[in-house]
C-alpha cells in the first residue's frame, strides 16, 4: 500500500529542521523529513535534542503558503495544532498527555515530546513553517543530563513501528490543518481545545521570572499565545516564552 503522506526517511542528518529548510524549495506542503539519527538535533532555548538512533521519532513537517494562510501575529496557532496533534496521538495509544506551554508534551511530570517550530515570514504573513517534533517512543534509558524524560514504552503503551506511528500522527495533524487552519473561527476552536489540554492550568505552582520565584496559577493564553498567569494577589500578567520558567 502506498503511504498517504510524503515522508522522506533519512538515515543520518544534522537536524531534520535544518534539512527541511535546505529542501523547502523542492518539497510540497505537508512533506515530512524523518531521521533515524540526528548529529546536531536542536531544541528550544538553544538546547540540543538527542535520541538513541532508531528508537524514537525525530521529524520535521513543512507547511507552505499559499496552502497555509496564517498571519505572523497568529503564529502560535501552529504550535497549538502541533501540540494537540501529539496529545491526540498519545491518547489514541492510551496515554493522557498534557501540553506544557507553549509546546512541550508531558505525561504527569515527565516530558515525552518536544517541538521546535521555525517560521519564515513574508511581510505580515508566514511564508513557511518547519515543525520539528521529537517524540519518545521506545527509548527506556536516557542520559542523566536530560531532565525528567519519558517515552511511550516507559509509560506502558504499545509501540507500533515508527513508520506506523508517523503515518498515524500525520493523519491527525493534517486533519487539524484542514479543519481549522484556514477556516474562519478555527483559531478560537483550537485555543479552546488547547486550554483544555494545558498542563498545570488552574492549579497553584511555582515559577521563576526575572530571577524571582513565585507561586502562580496558569489561567490561559492570550490572543498572541502569551502565557496568562495569575499571581497571589489575583493579578493577571502575560509572559513571553523567555520570560518565565516552570519549577518542576
Ligand atoms: C525542545 O523540547 O527543546 C524541542 C525539541 C525538538 C526536537 C526535534 S527532533 C526533530 C527536529 N529536529 C531538530 O533538530 N529538532 C526537532
């Protein structure tokens, strides 16, 4: 049976996000580059991303205008869709995962998936988006330097072949794109679904901002995708990604 999605499997690459950027001119919208090994896998905040070769999924999806019509000011919707697609995929395999804002995926207090989105803009619009996803599937032993990692196998889920997992994931992801991305009112529906999946929402927890630790309650996200946090005085404040860290 021919695969439904245009998935290119690579043995070894520096980073699937970098390879996607190099190939973007010749790849169609919704193409996927997936690697067995990354030699320079990248994470958020300048971190690296590592995985035992062949045990986990490491892939990048290419979205391109004009198929994707998203304004630069709405770019957080892409991160929300990617996060929801991962939590839905994990739910299909019996795991209750939550989204640690903006787009880490957690099972309880353990990280099962990281997402690195790199957009290129043309004027007020996103011209292309590269959605890099590292989803831990089979790995059971992690380097001690990786904070609180987990995988589907460690959480007791059945783990089909990586290629089957990726096809399943792409089914969910592309469905979100066609149902919500270029549709009036779609972003609001996505935001509502995202809020319902947010990790630690409406619970008091410790956070650090500007070198100070405080207790706050995540209340939601703003139109621009900023984190909306309530402090102990009941005041609401918005945080950008680099302005706040969770105490886990
Ligand atoms: C993070 O949690 O810091 C984001 C991690 C993103 C990792 C994926 S693996 C596939 C793609 N290629 C990369 O170099 N990074 C992303």
